[in-house]
């Protein structure tokens, strides 16, 4: 019998909860917690109180409050689908209660737009000594893209040299400007300086200053911009043969024009300003007036294409492959009432939890996705709505 506590009640959490609820053989009892308990109650009503056994209000910034909640529920696993700011308090609570932990995005401090694994990797010895496991980044990117890399290294290459992760949303939600996941996190992420790994060191670029026009399967050509993304940090650590590793994301001209205007007038700033006698953070205010990503599903058309181009050596010859998934927004909405960006993160969170509860991926310590055998995870992707494909390429599509 397994008992899972899911913290968070946004779009990703809704997908994860619904997917877990359909698999009682792996998730016997599900418990939900969020700052806004009414969101948990709505999810409980949707999937059934026979599957979601209890809901709770919790401030996930407060490690002691999370610790008390874990002691009350006594779960086998805590699935953290709250904000990245809350990773460390939840990890502290898991450590105090000796409970396994999973998340989908790495920690970043609220007052600095910077995300990296160093804070969470620092828990390695403590989690090992406690005999518990933390699985970091069990979403799509990070997450599935890490597993794609491990799968390619295991089955297609003797040595991998070049890696390009690509994330294309070819869908249309009909909004003038909206983000497909938490606006605060999304905008902080894409307004940072770009960063990529080359020849044994990190190199930086101005935000969204490097562009490639790439042809995405079942979508077409889209402008793709170089960014930093957290999976690069762990992948280059665990695959030291890599000579270069980069991450690319697509943005339309209208999105970028809106973003430049908002940035130009200070609305993307995380520095507090005084307004009518109180301190407010402009980006937090912007989040409040933008559409909720969870509300975008109805009427969303088109699909995503997320994958990994890898070039390396097999039997002495250079080869390139592309491992990818297409995910249709309308199909996701029909199945679970979510758009594809939430779906592509929520499903891998469920599969990562399944891997841990089954013991297929389980050892004390703090681990990234690519550090485990990719085969069982890849098998489950095909079963649960994220089928993948391998395309053998004549050459890399990127400019030299």
C-alpha cells in the first residue's frame, strides 16, 4: 500500500492528481495540500473522495508547517508541485520526517532570478544518512529530456558530444499575452541571460539574443531562442563527454513584443516598489492580472514538440538523432481538462513517483533523472499519453 502527499494545486498538480487517481495499483491513497485549500477541495470533488482521501491548507514556505502536515498524513512520498521557491522548505520537512521527495523544477530564491542545483545537491549526504531519496526535476524539461539523453547514451551512442534540447509550443490559446505556466516563474526564466556549455566551461549571451529557425515535427518552422535551463547543469555533470550543450525555446513575435514593453516599463522587475503606502513586486502584480495558465485549456489549438538533438559517436562514426514528443492541446483538454504544457509536466511527475514507489528508481540520496535506468520510464511515457519517437538525422539542423 502506498500513500502520496501532493503539495500544490495549480495546472500541473491537477494533471498529476488525475493521472495518479487512475492508477490505484500504484497510488492507493492520495492527499492534497495547498495554500488555497479550496483548490484542493475542487480537485478532490472532481476525481472522487474515494481516491483523494484528504485535503489540507499549508504554507509551503514554512518547513515546520510542512513537517507537521507530513507527520499527520504519514506518506511514503511527497510530490512537490508548488513553486520553486519552496523546494528547500519542503526538502527540510522531508528530511525531518524521513520521507522520500520528488519535484519538477529546481530551487530558486525568491529575491534573486537565479536557478541552479547547488542548493539541492547540498542535501546529498543528509538524505543518504537519513535513508531517503530525493528525485529532482521529474517534469518534461527538466525531466523527460534528461531521460531522453540517458536513453540515447545507452542505446544509440558510444559517446555523446553535442546536445541541443528544443521546446516548441506551436499552439494558439487566443490570448493577446499569456504564459503557459506560472507567469512569475516563466518571465523570470526567460528574461535571464542565456547560458550554455562549450569546451568545458559555461558561456553567456544576452537574453534571447541567439536565434535559430528550426523545423519542428508536425508544427513547422519556428523561431527558437537560446536560453539557460536547469537540466543542462545536471546533464553536463553526468555526461562529461559533452563538448557542447544548449537549450532552445520558441517564442512568437507578438509574445516577444509584449515582453519587451513590459520589461521596458519595469513590470517584470522583482524589486519591490511603493504603491499607495505598501510595497509590491511588479512581477507579482503582473502575475495577478495575466490569465491563469490553468484557464487556457478550453479552445487551445495546436501542439507542442519537445525533444533532444544528440550528436555523438557509434562504432567509430558520427551520427545524430532527435528524440521527441508531440502533445496536442485539445487532446489533453479532452482527457484531463488541461493544456499541453501542464500535461507534459504533470504526467512525468506521476511517472517519476511511480518509479520511486515501485522501487525501480530508488536509492538514498539526491538524484537527477538521468542517473537512473531510462528504459522503464520511457516505457511508461508511451503508456500514459506522452509517446516518443526517434528520428535518425543526416546531420544536425543547427548552424555551425
